[in-house]
C-alpha cells in the first residue's frame, strides 16, 4: 500500500554537511542519505569539479509536518552558506 511522504533534497558544499546534519538531528531527523561529490550546472555555472565539491542529502518524511518544520529550521543556514532545499510530494511503498 502506498503511503504519502515528503521528499526533501538538500545540495550544499561538502564543507557544510556537518552543519546540515546538526540541524537534522536537532529536528529529530534520524534517517537520511548523503551522497558526496555531486556536480551540476546552476545559475552560477558548473559546480563540482574543483577542490570544494557538493553533497546531496535526501530525506523521506512520513510525518508530513516535519518537512515544513525542517524547511523553517534550515532557512538561516541556507541564507548564510547557500545551497538548494527542495520539498516534493510523493508516495512510497510502506514495508
């Protein structure tokens, strides 16, 4: 049976990952995936081929209100360091 979820995707400099994980912990996010060395092209051009690479963090929230709470908690950090924060609606197979 499909269960509604909120998928959160965060892309930040790998140097900022510890700060992001601290915010996740403070907001009771216990499960996430971190993929290091991601690259792409954005409004500032190509990113990811130099000494400072980016990391991708994915979080699946089954407690839907937790996604909104996290978006509020992340705003000061994102304003300070930059990055991308995306929330999308989805469904997953609960098992």
